[in-house]
């Protein structure tokens, strides 16, 4: 029963994340409402799990380190709902960020199943982690290149230098680049999330790891938070386009530095 509640909580958070990712692309309010509602079901599942554990053990349910990620997800949701009560609809824009983080944390508490070393390196979750981590890096580099083009194009337009390379040779408008960069930013955020969720499932189910201690995993978590902030900066401050573009370029420098240092 307890294991089912953990899995159910993870499923709700994952579904909520997917719905809210779609919302980030098309901004349909109905998707935000559905995603927020499913996010609530994940929270209720956690409440039920904690209640059952408390009754069963007749004490506060955290009895080992393996419970800490699940409890952190519960605390994050509680704080999030508190801010929703205080700030109403505006804070709901952070739902995709919260569901993403909670999916990773809850995945770290999945029950361990013993596997040999040969098997735990040959499973779908390990390969998904590698594939999406690589895809994230490729998207980050591409977005940085496009960001540099945007800054040069913006500079030449302000100077009214219509004969410059970026205006005369590139048949693309600055608005189109902005739209493309916004979508790339969201794709990076989603790709990093899938990579880390896959890594969390692999670590907990196949390796019995409590936290992701390896530097490359910590680096991915940092990038996820960084790009999550950039995505939601666009939601809260849509007029600060230049700041978002510069953030993307800085993110690529950070990502490449982490890649070189962690060899991942």
C-alpha cells in the first residue's frame, strides 16, 4: 500500500508536469487549471502516505534518509500552496516548476529492486538520462548561438545599420528569434527535467542511491533550476527580453563549463 502511494504520487506529479509544459507553449488557461488540479492530487497522495506511515509506526514518519526527498517534496508543496493563498492566480504560474522538482524528489524514494551491475547499466531509464542530458546540452548551445545573433541584430536595428550582415543577409525578424528562443528555453527546461527524473528513477530503483551525489548530477540540477528561473522570468517579466537572452547565453557558458569539469 505504501509503495503504491509513492508511485501514485509520482504519476500525478508527472502528469501535472506534462500538462503544464504544454501550457507553457500555448498559454491556454484551461491547461493551467488542469495541471494545477492534478498537482493537488499528487499532494493529497503524499498526505495519505504520510498519514498511513504515522499511524503504522506511531511516530513521525521520517525514519531514514530515504524518506527525506519525499518529505522535501511535501514541504515544497505546502509552501507553494501557502503562497497561492496569499498571491492567488499569479503564483500559479510556478506550478510547472514545482511539479518538475517534486517529480524528481519523489522519484528518488521509489522502492529499490536488486539488479546486477550488468542489468542496471542496460535499462531504459539509464539511457533516457544520457539521451536527454545530451539533448539538453545541444539545445543550450544552439540557443546561445541564436541569442548572440539576436543581440547583434538588435544592436544593428537600434543603430539603423541596414547594410549589416545580420540585417541584409539573414531573412529573419527579431520577433521570430524571440519566439524561437522562448520555445527553446522551455524545451531545455523539459529536457533537463526528463533527464533528471530518469536519473532519479534509475538511482533509486536500480542502485539504491538516496541522493544524486555525483558532480554531474548536481550540475544538471543546477542547470534545471537556472533554466526554470529563465522560463518563469519570461512569464512574470515578459517585457525583459534582453535580460532573458543574456541569461540564455550565460546559461550556455555555465553548461559548457560544467560539462568540461564533470566530463558529462
